[in-house]
């Protein structure tokens, strides 16, 4: 199977290396790679000066999009699908906004759209979710689905680092982008829980309506105060189906006790749980950040396409109404060095920091 890659940065470069290192018997070959002109010398004859050399190339079967962002990647994915190329992407931003259109175009053109790497790094989460909904109703999804922020919180808790120092360490190790706002403020996890919820419930859970509250206000003092109360802090995404076309969804810090399995998920690892009607509770654990875990998920998607296992088509049965947990559950609130646990929060801005009791 011949592959074209759009973007040869951290993730795209990892995909290129993994495929190049595969034995010839695996029958996967990279023909073209589109990137900035500065990569031309490194890529040699495989360098593509335009996306058309990838998306419209009659010799390419699968296009791997690894650029990030929305507008340009969206245009590339649409062009590839319309040219009857299967697409593999790790781009949770564009998938969360256009999931309906991508799957519809794939179905219309008899190809596959695969986005395993968009959620959970190297964890085989989306393919497992798709298998689960064939025989189960999934009514709850929750977990830690951002390796960067989990790494930062672990460093703060276990090593006493400040938020700034922990984030700088994450950047040095390649877990965080130079601008980590999307991670720290919860935008990354909002996109991911949008994708998971929409697939699980068979209806679009609008990204723009999901409540998110970040961890930028977390301090050493808050960690110490939570510890004294028997809690540790995790950054969690949760979705609960509450009706035929309604769900409560949030991305927010949560206070968990030591007997909660999420308390043991540390550093760049992720942990996700699905509540299923027949299988009961299914759990997934693995590295959610890093070049090669994400690249591995993308190459695995290519293999699924080769084996005709990538023919799932998400179809939106209607948009969901989205609520949050603020008024219905207990919260830890912190202000001016003092904390308490309250039943519901009306205005998060009236506190220095809030975390749901999980």
C-alpha cells in the first residue's frame, strides 16, 4: 500500500520513520511527503511541493494528515477523500469540527476515514469504542485523555515543581507544544471528548457547547490543601448520556481519593473508561503523549485499512443538547488560601480555583 504524508514534523516524521523501518513484507511504502521547503533536502525525491502531489496522486492509496490546525488540514482531507484516498489523521481539532462531513465523504467515495490517533495517543481507543457500540449502548465515557497536563500535574504533586517549571519540563521532553494553551485550558480534551461522545452516542455532541475549565490556576498550596483533605488532583474529561438527545459533558479538574483508579495514572499516561450496557465497565491505559505512541496509532490505522477493517462510517442522527455538572454535583472551591466543599457552583469566576469531587 502506497502512502502520502502531509506534514513531517514531530508526528509526521515519526510516521515516516516507523514505515521506513517496517520490513518489506508489510507492504507499506511512503511515496510522497508534503512539508516546508526546508525539508526538501532531507526528503529527497519524496518531497512534495504541493498537496496535490499527495492528495491527487493516482499511485497513493492512503493520505496521512499530521499537520494540526483546522482550515488547511480540512481542505487537504476533503480533497483526498474526494479523490478516493483513504485518510488517516491525528488532528483532533479538525475532526471535532467536521466529523460528520469526513465520514460522509469517505462513505460516498468508498474509502476509509481513520482517526485513532486523535484521542489517547497510542491507546487503541476509538477502534475499541467502535467495536463496543456494535453490541453495546455506551452511556458514559470518562478519563484522563491529555498526557501533557497529566505529566504537569504529576510533576507538581510528586516533585513539588511549580506549574511553569513542570510545563517547561514537558516541553523539553516533547510532551507539550511551545504554546501549550490548548492543553492547559482544556481545549485539547474538549475536542477529544467531543469525538468520543459523538461516536459513542451516534449523534454530534457540539464541541463549542462543552464546558471546560483549565488548570492554569493550580498552585502548590492547592495540592497541599487537597492532600490534607484526602484528595489528589486530576484533569478529567467526562461525558454522560442523560437522554435520547442530551448529555452532560465537561473537561475540568477533579479531586479524587486514593482508592479511585485515576489517582494512580501519572506522568504522560492516559486512562479512559467506557460504561457499556453488556460489557459493563471497560478500561484503557497507555501513553497519551509522545511522538511514537501517536505515530504507531496512525500506522496501525493504515494496517486496518489494508486488512479491510477500517470501513466504519459514523452517521449523525442529530445534534445533542449539552449540559455540565456545575449545578448538580459537589465541588472543592478555593479562595484567598481557604477551601471548602460545596453543593454545586453558580459562578466559577468568584473563586480562585474549583474542582469537581469525583
